[in-house]
C-alpha cells in the first residue's frame, strides 16, 4: 500500500507558486494546515501534526520545507517514528541562527540534532539565505539522513522559480524506493 504524503510548509505557508502547492494540486498530497503560519508556536504545530497523523491508517511520508523541517525533528523527538516511515527535508531553516532566520522561528530553537527514527533525505541549496550550505549538510549527518545539494537555488521556494520541481520529486521517489513503497501513481 502506498504511503500517505503530508506536506509541511514553513513560516508563512507555501503560496500558489511554491512547489509544495504544485505537488498538492498535481499529486493530491495532503497539506497539514497550521492555525498561525506567521507566528508559529512549536507546541501548537507539533500538536497539529500529531492530530493529523493520528487520523490516518497508513504509513506517512513527510515532505517538509524550511521551518517544516524543524517541526519534523521536534515531533520525532517527542513521538518517535509513530506512523511516519520517511521524510524529505527541503531547505531546513537554521532556527538557531539569529543571523539567518527571523525571530518568529526562535520557538523552534534549539534544533534537535539526533538521528531521526525513519529514513530521510535533506535537500539544500548553496545560496539559501536561511541556512549555510555546510550547516544543512551537518543537519543531514546528525539526523542520519541522505544529503542532496542542488547548487544555487536560493531557499528552494517560489522565489526560486522551480515550478513543479521535478528534480525534487525525483528525490522524493528515491526515498520511496528506499522505503520499499510503491511508486506507481506517486
């Protein structure tokens, strides 16, 4: 059985030109909605993710962007693997850096730096203003995740003009293959 796919946007949500929105429309993936996208509270975001996960009966693969990556690490620290079988972690924001990220995300600091209890891949850009490339690679190492560098692509968001971001979906499919999940119709 194919896993359910949850999209986890970051601060401000993912707008209409963001690849996560394109994936939601194109593939029917489920976006986890938060009550306040602009003033995120870690406990509230974790509670919402856990509630959504509790409502599904299949394994879930998380596709997180930016602050959504921090959400995954904090949720995993609190709940373990639960129903989550894997995660694609794109452009993880360095919530520990006041130089790189806005004060609104500081509630997610410190970022957990222990291995995730499920397979994952971190995707990073060499020109991301929210995380230094080497720091993103360090996250991958500490989380026990694979690492993919895609060159100069900014924050891998709508401003990066990636459209459907087919290369990112290929990374996602690689993760599904690693999980032994069916990839037909994904």
